[in-house]
C-alpha cells in the first residue's frame, strides 16, 4: 500500500507542483532551512523531532524571527517567532487570518457541526463570543467552584477506600479521568467517569484514545496540510469520531429537553445558550457540544500531576503552602492568592501547551510588523513583511513556550520558582511575547481560549485538595517514560501502555 501511494504521488507530483507554483501566494521570499524532502517538505522533520523547541530555536538564530519552510510538494509557509509579528497576527485573528484546513479542524466540525465558535470568523465570531462569554465570566466561575470541589472529593473518597483495602501503603490510581467536572459544572450532567462507569461519550473517547495511526495514515495526514481533500478519506478513526458525535448529540438533546420543561437545576452554561434569543436550536446544540469538547480536551491537570510526581521537592513545597487549609477547602479568592500554586499552574501550562502549532492563513493582504528586522532572500533589510492572501503562517508554540533563547538554558525544566515574586526569575526576553504569562498556551487576541478561567480554577481546585491529601509518585519511579496521545490536545500516557490512562502510585500524606 505504501509503495502504491508513493508511485501515485510520484507520477502526479510534477503536474501538481507546477500548479502549486503558479497559484502560490507571492509573499516576499525569505531565508530558511533547506528542505529535506520534496514530498513532505519540513513537515515530517518537525513531527518526528524529539525537541521541536531546539529545532525552531536553531532556525530562528540562523534565519531570523520570521523565515520560510516547505510544506508538502514544495509549498511555502512562513514560520513566525517574532514577538511583535505574533501580537499583530493574533490581534487580527478571525478578521484577516483564519485556521488553515487541518485534521483537528476537520474532526471538530464533524463533532459539533458547522458554525462553532472555534471556526467562526469575523462578525459571526464576535456575536457568538458575546453570547457565550457569561458562561466563563468571574461570577460563573465562582458558581462552578463548589461542583469542582465535589468532583475532586469524589476522587479523594475513592482513593481513600482503595487505600483502606490495600495490603500496602499505596495504590495505583489513574489520574487521567476528569470529564465529570465540565459535565457537572457547566451542564449539570454527570458522566460518572470518576465512579468508574463508561457511558456512550466516554466509550467513544476511550476508543479514539486507543487507536494509533499507522505509518500510511501519518503520511496521509502530513500531505493533507496541502491537500485538505485527503481528510475526507475513510481513515480508521473516522468511524470513531462519528460515534463520539452521535453520543454527544444524545447529551445535547437531553439538555434541550430538560431546559424546555423549565428544569432550573441546570447551571448557567446551557441556560445561557438556551435563553439566548439570537441562537437557533441548531446553534445551541453546536455551541453546547463545543464547550463539552473543550472540557474533554483539557489535559492540564494530568500534566501538572505528572510533573509534580516527577519532582517531589516541588510537590512538598506546594503541599506546605496548602497546609494552612487543613480543616477546610480554600475559597475561590483564596486559591487565586496562593503564589506557589499559581507558579505550579503557570509552569505546567508553559511546558505543556495543548497544541504544538497555531497555524493561520491570510484572508486578505496584510502587513506584518517585526520587532527585529530581517533580511529577505534578496538581501534587503526590512522591519515589516507584506503577507499576501492565502499565505500559510505557522506559529510554533514549542518555540514560544520552551525555547532557550527566550526562557534560558533551563527552558525545558519544570521550575515553578521562576514565576515567584511577580516573575522576577524570568529573562527579559520573555516579556516581549504576548499571551497568558507571556506564553501562547491559551493563544491571544480575539481567539484567546474562552475557557481559560475555567481551566485555571479547575487546576487549582483539583491540585489544592489532592496534593494536601496524597503523595504522588511515577508508576516506575523517576525512570518512567512517557509519550503523548493526540485527540483535540496532547494527552500524557505511560510509554507502551494501551489507551490514554495515566497510572501513578498514590499514598496518604503522613
């Protein structure tokens, strides 16, 4: 099959390449690394890189903060690592730039239907965001806090019960299941994942998590960056995505039916959508499923617990800060006033952005200003670039969050202390960059992650209770190897283990 694919692509490559050259946007030519492959360009090199931060950092040092790389079949795309250019790009996001076709975007539309907030453009995006904003406003977040605590106490009780029945002083606990929080907090729907049950939605999510793309599928996905029509092929995970979509439709229909009979037990998220006169019934369903998906995709708690398990000194320091709450849970305001908890959350989010790349495509001609001038391929020094309509731009989050030139030689290390004392431990180069705490973990501008506040308070509540009560250690000690599974985000898993579970050794705090 691989040979057949290569033969077909080889036979068509000259015709396709000529077509692509003729239709290629005429953005000014820039310096960039030599392409290792005509078929895949730099895409395969980037995906297979064991350290994308160092790869992009090296290109920035050699070719400048904006340079060009090759996509499949010789197509050009710009890599933007210049802070001023990034700020400009994301400030115009959805008006002059949009998402290029990707697998994630294709699956997102299949799961929610067209018109969700994440793919809406311009005035449509502004309208939807205004309607949905109250779901994640300060008042709503405070109202979600008790439900988040209830969910976390359910985990605490289950682990306590396990420890009581254990012949040793520890248990193996899976710390990957946190779907109940978004379901209960935003929609008053209990998926019961914390009770060990697996309904239709969780079964569908689990099935997707177990599938690993074959080398052939991986090649197809790389080529789909230039030929989006390849995403319409019946890939192995396509049926699983459809199953998840069907399961989420059932949830959405149940929420709608309950709201129509006037049940006030539902918390504000669905009530806000249902009571929005500007939304049709179809739009209500699409946005509700989008919010649920965002909750399912949340990986921050898993990564934070993983890092704390691998760094017992930082785990102990966080536990010491939280020890003042020995008889009660910290309030919403108290959680936001704990400096080391804030530092742990910030550091975990910096090291583990949910995506590696925020690609955009120019909807019209635009001028991109630069912080640091660069030389074009023709030798001219410039502090701005004319971006032609159709140009694809890549913003590598591994560079913005993890490069040594921005964060220092310890960029890849989990060191929450860098955030203490109002970030006095940060390099001056960090402050040039946009985004939450100068990272792009939640992106920036009009498309800043709407659920940012929800994700932050969720992390703080879960960590504040579990770290007070339990000590976490890696499954196989400090030598435990981890890898990532991808579905709407990067999920950590123990290398070689099936599925998306993340088992850890858990014991009581002495």
